[in-house]
C-alpha cells in the first residue's frame, strides 16, 4: 500500500484571535501551530493501515503539505508519528481558493501512483471542506468523504459516513481518495525514538504550482462578542425564574 | 445569458430534507431580486416526484425530477455528473446547496466538474452579475471571513439554518430528467443508509437543542435530557465529546470543533463544562442556558441564563415547568 496524507499547518484554536492590520489575516504573533485536527486523524488512520499489512515495511506513508517553510515542522511531526517521508510544496502566500490548492496538490499526487490518498474532512482554520473532493475529481479518482470508519478489504475501501441522525455504509475500489472525520482514530503522540528518527527521514521541497484564485479573501473580522453570562439562581428553585426569562425576555418558549 | 438560479433539493430515503426548502428559498430570494427562474432538482427512487409541490410552494418555477431506483441511496457520482451537465448548459447565475452531510459531499464534486468557484457554510451572500460575495465563518467560528467568487456562476453551499424556509408559491412545473451517466456505473456505492435511533429532529434543524455532558454521570440519565427535549416538542438532543467517547451517545450527536456546528434559537447545556472545543460548535446559538453544579464552570461565561446546581435534580423540574408553559401557550 502506498498512502499519501495531505496535512495542513494551522494555529491552535484555544486562543482569542486578533485580526492583523491588513484586515485579511489573523495576527499570528504568539500563536502556536500544529497539524490540523482532522489531518492528524488521517495520519493516524494511515499508519494503522500500514501496520495492518502483512509486510508493513513494503507499505509507505507519505505526508504532503503546501505552504511556506514553516510547514516543514508539521511534516516532521507527522514523520515522528511514523510517516516515512514528506513533501513540502513550497508556496509563501496564503491561498484561500480550495480549487487552486487542490490543483497544486493533485499535480503532486499524480506523480506518486498512490493506492490511497487521505485528506482531512476540513481544515480547522479556513474550513473550506472541499479540497479533498476537488482534488479527487481532478485526479479522476473515486472519493468517499467525511468517513468515521475505514476498512481496506480486497482492493476495496469500505467506509462509514455519519449523516444527520443516520449513517451510510459506502464502498469504492482502490485507488481512491478519502476524507477523514473524527472518530476514526485518535492520533498517537510521537515517541522520543520517533522524534529522533524523523530528523533523518527524507523531506523533499518542491515549488507549488498555484493557479490564480477565483475565490478571494476580502476581509476577516471577529464575530460580535456575546454579552457576559449571568447566573440567575441556584438549584431547582431557580427554574420558575428561568422559564419566565425564556418566555418574556428571550421569547423562545 | 446567465439568469436562472439552480437549487439542489436534498432528500434521503424518499423524504424531502429541510435543506431542500432552504436551498429553494435562497434561490427564490436571488431570482426575485435579479430576475430569472428557480430550477430545483430532486432525485430519488420512483415516487420522489411527489415532493415537487412542496418545492413549488417554496418558490421553484421548475422542478427537475429524476426518478430512478439507482438513486434510492445517495449516488454521489451520478448525481454530481447530472447536476454538472445541467449547470454547464449555461443559463445559471448561481447554484445553491446546503452544507449538510450530503451537500458537503456533493457541492465540491459539482464545482470541480464545472470548474466553478465554491463557497461552503455560507451565512450571508449577495449574487451579482459576474461575481458573488459571501461570509463564511472559519477558525472554529472565531473569525468571520468575507470572500468574492469571481465567476458568472457561483456555487454556494449554505450553512444549515442560515436561510429559513419561506412560502412563496410559484408554478413548480415538473420536468422529468434522467441521469447523464449510467447510475449503476458509479464507482462510489452507498450500500446501506442506516437510520439512527435518536430523536426525530436533526441537530441542524431543531430550533431548540438540549445537550448533555459528563455531568449527567451515566448513559441512562440521558433520559432526563430526552424528556426535556420532548417537553419542548421542537428540540433535538446533543452531547459533548466526553459523552460520545464514553459511548453514552453516538458520535453524530457530538457538538463542537470536531462534531456538529449548530446555532439554534435555544441551547440548553446540562452538566457541560464549556471547553473551548465544545463552545466552538454552539457559541452562535441565540440564547444559551447552562446548568452546572460548579459556579466557576466556563460555560457560565457565555450562558445568557445560568443555574448553579445538580442537573439530575433540576432537569425533571424544568421539564415539568416547560410542559406547563407549553400548555398555557
Ligand atoms: C482536538 C480536540 C477536539 C475536541 N472536540 C470536541 C468537540 O467537538 N466537542 C466537545 O464537546 N468536546 C471536544 N473536545 C473535548 C473537550 O476539550 C472537553 O474535554 C469536553 O467538551 C468536555 O466534555 P464535558 O463538558 O461533558 O465534560 P467535563 O469537562 O468533564 O465537564 C463536566 C461538567 O459537568 C459538571 N457536573 C458534574 N456533575 C454535575 C451535576 N450533577 N449537575 C450539574 N453539573 C455537573 C462539572 O462541574 C463539569 O463542569 C475536543 C478536544 C480536543 C483535544
Ligand atoms: N495547504 C495544504 N497543504 C496540504 N493539505 C491541505 C492544505 N490545505 C488543505 N489541505 C487538505 O485538505 C483538507 C480539507 O481542507 P479544506 O478544504 O480547506 O477544509 C485538509 O484537511 C487537508 O487534508
């Protein structure tokens, strides 16, 4: 099995963001960055598939990220989890159009003759939720999106997708593209040995071929603040007051 | 000349989804402002066309009906190919989808096939002559991003609930269409759609969500949450990751950064601490109520109304009071 996992470097969300003076980016000073949540699940799922093969050493997990040189840190992290090698598609300016990102990623993926290509369901920052499916269309490969379970069985992908109040069981032949939802696998923590090994694993840097964007960012803003919370009482005696407020003030009852 | 508006009318298992009416209502709004007709497309097993009248009532001038047993389960490849062929015949200023599970899968396939720009989870939009502008929350809802789509046809996938379905009756003339590819040749096959055992109302659709956290102590206590939801009558049940990890509720009930993003009129958080990853999924709710025994719990910082106390004791009293209030209403 040759598996590619597309990973994005994103800021830690556990902060109060500020908008940069340009108005089209967040102020990145002081922020911590890591692999996007769903991409971490995808790396873990890929490693588990490799480990399940009769001869794991014959399989390969390649991680690919498009971005400036700082993404090398994210690629190294994925290699410290166990990915075998990495490719940076070097591009310094932020790209927002998922079609442009997908095209640049697809050009690289085409060269790799992968059996399985894994994306996150969405990047946790810009959240386009579309890079994987668009890349799959460009590669003319079948794609199953937002899967919470994955099994590779006899040259086939067998997957489960959560719907609103239901789920679907889906199959498609390999080679295929999948996008990963939570629930599939919790990412492992890199071991010290893994971290040491990752330093020696190959990381190839290539220029990304990013076409002009037709989905362009005009501005970023912070959403309006919620009014400060209010505690209306203690215990079950507070229920009548709550019901009154829901009726008269919030008008939701 | 691009003047008509396309709306994808989502269905599942022969039932029309609320998303269908949201897409048609959005398309109607644009058509009323800029002219042109609304073409809604409905696909499913034989009999799906029976829902066409509802789409007409929501503002569809034409309902494109595709009836074929191979569309009984979601058939992404044949559906995307058929929609793309339709959009490529030209004449569409915009195509509306809703970012439901199905819409999130379908819209990017269509956008790629047509080489058109796409915006997802759209909360606000304007459609102009040769471009469209949208707002789309990112960074787990902490940043609102504004984008321009530079194209005569824009593909817009709306955040569920961003547009409320409205009646605006139009002809809803039925036009039978067929799949552009052999639908049995699809490589991606949904072998089964399995209904959950959960409440009838979906989290994305319910005006009220009653959500439970680890503070409920055990799976069986979710009965108290379900009872309160039932008392409202228009409520769905949600959960935190602590709860779905425990297996007390299915993952599909999880609200938050890695679960569902919801913004109901009323969100009641029971025994939920208010971790940042949970808040990411529900902070845009209109009114938030929190019940937690720890008065320092972060959930109280964003709750419009907080009660400090044991939710196991408070929930039954609240359920009774809501039932009483509903009776009087
Ligand atoms: C990458 C990542 C993604 C995540 N994604 C999500 C996500 O999508 N959704 C999500 O929810 N979480 C997510 N989490 C987990 C999140 O950080 C929290 O751990 C989780 O939300 C906590 O759930 P909880 O509030 O139910 O439990 P706890 O944090 O344990 O809180 C339980 C609360 O119940 C209160 N309580 C206890 N007993 C009672 C009682 N009898 N009556 C009233 N109150 C009581 C306690 O005071 C406490 O505040 C994610 C975490 C990570 C790292
Ligand atoms: N710059 C990037 N480099 C590598 N993969 C990416 C990049 N941007 C997006 N992806 C992949 O596409 C998925 C979906 O991203 P998005 O469409 O932005 O929500 C992510 O989870 C990644 O797997």
